[in-house]
C-alpha cells in the first residue's frame, strides 16, 4: 500500500485513478454470474473506452462487445476486436461507415427501431455476400429509444426486418434503464424481472409468427448485478458501468461503496478561513457536474472525510467545506491530496 | 447560405459548429473596446483551446494570453505563443513544469495567493538569470481563489513577493466572477465598477508601501463586454468566453442571443408519438449538463423552434418534446437536423 501511495503522490492532479484489483473483481464477478446462468455477457464499452478494461471485461477474448458511438466501434475494430454491437438507433448519416464495418469485421451489428432505418439499410446492400445484422430495439417501459413493447407495430417491424433481403433480424435489444430509479436489490430485481418477462413474451410472439433463432438481450448495470433466475432464458446481457461502478450505483444498490473502482485525485490549492473553505484543483472539467450536487456531500464523496462537502465547481476549481462546524485547515495542508469518488462514472 | 447549409448537412452529428463571422465580430469588438480604453487585452483560452480562435483573439500577435491549465500553456508555447499567464493558484506538483516554461519563454507568468506557494518558487530559482513573474490573486468578493482584498495580509503577501529575490511581483489579478449572478447591463456595470475600484485602491496601497510598476488586471466576459470608464485605469483585462458567448451570457446581458457563435448540431434519430417525444443524437457527452436544464427550453435553445424543449439527456441521447401540445412529427423527419444553442460554452 505504501508503495502505491508514494506513486499516487507523484501524479499531477487532477487525475483519474483506477483500482485495477477492483476492476478485475467487478469484471470477473459479472463474467462468472452470467457464465453460471448460461447467458452470453456482451459488455458495454462506453464507460471506460479503453483497451485495457475491454480486455478484462471480455476475459481476453476481444469478442462480443457493445459500443455507443462509431468512434468507439472503429477504435475497437482497429485494435483487433470483433463481434461489435453498435447499440444506437441507426443514424442515417452513418450508414456508410456502418456498412464498411460490417464488411470488414466478421460480425458488426446495428440497432433499428423504425422503418425508415430499414429502408436506409436496403439502399446500401453489403458486399461480399454479407447481410446486415440487425437488432430491433424494444422499449420495455424505459422511455428512451425503441418500439414500445405493447405496440402491435413492434411485431410488424420485426417481421419486416426478418423479411427484408440482405438484412437479418439478429436479435431483440432492450435496456432496463429504469433500474436507475431503483433503491435496493428488491426494486432492481422487480424491474429486471419485468423487463425480462416483457422481452421473453415478445420472443414468444416472434416464434408464433414463424420467426426463429432470434437472440434476446437486456442490460443495465443494476439488473445485471442482481440478475433474476428468468434472465437465464435470455441469449445475452449488456451491462457496462459495473467495470468501475460509482456512488450512484452504490445508492441504487448495484454494489457496495467499496466496489467503486474509480477516484479523481485532487490537490488542495487554497485555504480560505474567512469563508471556511478549501479550494481543490478539481473542477467540472475533471469530475463533471453529474448528480447535480445532490449527495449530502455535494458532487462527490471525499474518501476518508465524510465531514467534507464538495460544494461547487467551476471549470478547474472545486470548493470544499465542512458539512458543519469549523474546518481544521491543519488537516489539509496546501499541496496535500484528496480522493474524490464521483457520483457517476459515465 | 444554401452552400453553407448543404455543407452542414454533410457533417456527422453530434458536431460542434462555430460561426466564424460571429467569432471574428466578438473578438474584434473586444479588441477595439479595450484599445479605445488604452487597456491591454489578455484573452483567456480556456473556452476554445484552439490555435484558430487564439489567433483571432490576439489579433494575430500570438502574445499576451491567459490559460487555466498547464496543458493549455504547453500547447500554446509549442505553437509559437508567448507572454502566457497561467492564471491558476500555483499547484505545488507543477512548479518544475512552470519553471521550465518560465525559462523557455520570454514571458511566463504564475499566480500566487499564499505564502507557501512563494516558498515553492524560492526553492526552484530560475536559470539564465530569469526571475519568476508572479501575479498575486486578489479576491474582490468573488469567493474563489485569492487573498480577500480587505485582509491586511493581502498587502503583506504582496510586499513579501516583491521583496523575494528571484521573484518579481508583476501584477495583481482579480476575477469578477460574481458578474455571473447579474441580470442586465446595469448590474454588470455595478460589479465591474466595484471590482475595478477595489483593485485600484489596492494598487494605491501598494504604491504607498513603495511598490511601483505593478500591473493590475480584472476579468470576466460580462464586465469586459460592458466596461465602465474607470477600467481605463487598469493595465489589463482577461475575459475569455466572449469569443463564443452562450445562452447564459445572453441571459446575464453580456451579449445578444444573436451574438452566440456556437451550436451543437444534432440529428433526429427517433420518433416516439406514444410519449410525444423526439430523440436526438446529442447527449451530455456532446452538450454537457451545464445549466442543469434550468432554461424554459431545458438544457439548450433549439434554434428556430422556441416551442421545443430539450428535456433530458443520457450519455449519447437527448429527449426533445414540445413545451405544450402535440408534437408535429412531420416537421422533424428522422435524419433531419436541429441546432442547439448551449447554455454554457465553457
């Protein structure tokens, strides 16, 4: 530990620091959880966007990942990754780049939730005898992208995708983002169960319509941290944030606070006794305004100092003050380090 | 105009777009304003961090700028810029890098608001017969960094800086960030006047103590957009955001909405009539959560559509709905563009 601390003190701040032991533990826990359930884990890369974490999350396979942007897709493709699902409602300005990735990789998947997107795919048939691998986004009461699960159009669109030549209905994709409103394992499991059942019922409807072999996937870090047994009937899951977790996830109940693997390291750069405040060199450019300061300790948890609050930030400065009483400035010399646990790690 | 629109439509979204005519007009207006007052403009780079805007803001001189990080300082130094003020309370982990920049450039300035920082400078005398160029930060009731102007220690610290060999008290630096709480030109001018008077009174105290030739600088885009006549007695000013302005600045009264030079270009990627919403491909990764959604139109103004609200964002998605009534989806076809005016352009 001392060696680590000596190294950390040499870092220029603000610095994002990652506890690799926790990262490995979080990643291995998720791999094991879904290996036991017999469900393919397709981890999401949007939180970290690094090769190092991607290697850990895929258990070294470099296969079967989800990305949220084409920049991420290209980055991973350029670095030997394959079987990449671009889980974003197909943007019409990016069809050509998606086609190139589909032709270049052995598996590149796109997401569709409307007919016009399907038309765009038809207009750009893939070369080399390839077909577009399409996942249809189903909105299981999450309220972001997707065809509402109760809408008769959902089945009809799935049918059209399935019937279109040059296009394959590879899977049904749902995000249970509504788990982010949960508090505690029980509530998380209720949403996970609901999303799983809606998705599986939709899969039954597909089969009844003669569409077979379609995969199903749901995701979100809360639901995949506390999977319900019925999730074993899904083909895949696609959580992402769990690699780091964050304060928000610990409040939701996805993890314990000690599972959070990221910190922002900051230095004390000012003592202002006249207003009972410290200034630290971490503003929203380093930490983000995520969470809106809603924690009792403001925009972050200051590790080892539950008595402190990160009250406000400007671009490169953070104001820290005690939750109550007088600040003991001697405890926090100019130049000393504070470690902040972020509310949200993306 | 049509040519421009055709080009814009070819951009992959989300894209930050900058209106160069407005940038030039904003930059020239500021240069002219302070040329007339006989005050040196030292523009801040933290908003744009580009060479293109820096060239425009310095009128091509590539001299006399302010930065908020050493990354910015090195970037500009590497690209032929000089006379760079690193306007950040000297972080003790960065003294060596500051020393190198001081030795390499003809003018590199640091900021100090405490005695320990001065000790750190003394421990690292500059080579080549150079002296540290130090600005002392004065807090003129802004409440971020700086020695409070009413504190007898302010004069004493200035004296110590001035008396330290190898160190020069180059200037007194104040930020009137409290102009950001203003509404309208009158309130802005009142704060500008107050900050100017406090700074000038402090300069008088310095002279009375036998310290001559020290510069003075105040800044903030609101105050420098509406300077008061007494600002002519300052040596310098250091605004930054004015190069772009933003919705926040227009609400403060620094500029008109039509002066705002930046937009985030987004595409419609989803129609969700069941919840009366559009989805656009601009989340907080592109726009930031700045402003906290406090505008009547949410997190941004959607240009040409005062009836729309950017209600919420996730990392890569934005939810748009009408402020009232039913959305006419035909007006916003899938794939069509919306231009968002950000609340804050950093």
